[in-house]
């Protein structure tokens, strides 16, 4: 089993907030976005977060080029990072 990685919750939160400035975008923009453009945007956010916390992604066997995750239900789209398959301990 892989060893747990410890990261700062405050630093993780700050990196996520920096990555998602400008969200939510206006409906007029979102209604014209292709799935490919949405995937590229999700990957850009995931890469920003991975660059801010390389120890978390490296321990999971993924580098800074991690692909973003997209979940779409009805008219709601959620972008994020893929789940890390190991234990991560968050510290304040």
C-alpha cells in the first residue's frame, strides 16, 4: 500500500480558488461550448492544481499533465480533478 501524503488544506483551497476564477461563466458562453472545449478547460484546471501540489499527484503515479474530470447531470456541469486512489491527509 502506498504511503499517505500530507498536504495543507489552506494551500489546496487557495490553489483551487486560483484555478477557478471566472466560474460560473455566463449561460450565453456555456451554451456554445463543445465537449472537447469543456474537456480542455477541465484539464487546464486539473493541471493548475496538480502543479500547485505535485506531491499529491506524484504519489498517485500521475504527473502535472493529469486530465480533468467532467460530470454532467441535466443542465449542471461539474469540473474537477480525478479521484486520487490513495489516502491523503489534509492539514490546516
